[in-house]
């Protein structure tokens, strides 16, 4: 079974990192990987959200939803404050290569003066390149670290 994963140590307490996942303005600041911006069509910290991600420079093959964008319908199926978030992600697309439900599990483990954040994606649609996906996950984690560590995070 394919598992795309990334991890990062963040110099902040697990509760501080977790807060960046339940505030929509915070998520818009850190979640889009480099080269993308995002907006929410809806957001509920417990139930989930619908996010539209727009490419700064669209890929030659286009996005999953339109030539310039990806859309993610996200259901939060398990939220344990400061510990983990499990999300089921659906990408509305006319391309069958992007159909299916991807599960994203984010875990937050306290240690050594900060938090180890691990994200694992399973059930990844076959149209998502594994290498590109990991680069995107690492980019989001890097953005998260900057957001929380430089004091922009919610305190």
C-alpha cells in the first residue's frame, strides 16, 4: 500500500501547533504548498472544509479541478486536540486518475522542546505523483513551522 509521508520538528508546544489547524486564517497562511494560494468555500474546525488551491503557474497538464486549480473536499473524521487529526480528502475532478478518498493523518508528538509533526497520506489517487506529493507535504510543513515559530501562530 502506498503511503506518502513527511515529518518536521517544530519549536512549539503541540497545542500551539494544533491551533494552526483549527483557525481558517492560519490554515490559509501555511497549508498551501509553495507555488499555490488558497481560499475556503466553507470551513468548520471539527467537521471539515472545502478549499480551492490556485497555482501561481499552472502545470502543463492543468490542475485537478480546472486548468489553474485544485479543489479539496475535506471531512475531519477524528480530531484529538493537540494529538492528531484524521481527514478524508476528495478531489472533485473529471479525471478518473484523481478520484477516490485519500486519508491524511496528522500527528503531533511533544518532545525535545517542541513538537514532532508527522503527516501520512494513504489511498492517494494514482494521478498524484508520489515525489511531487511528498515535496508538497514538506513545503506545507515548512510553512507551518515558519508560521508557528515566528509568532504569527495563534497564542
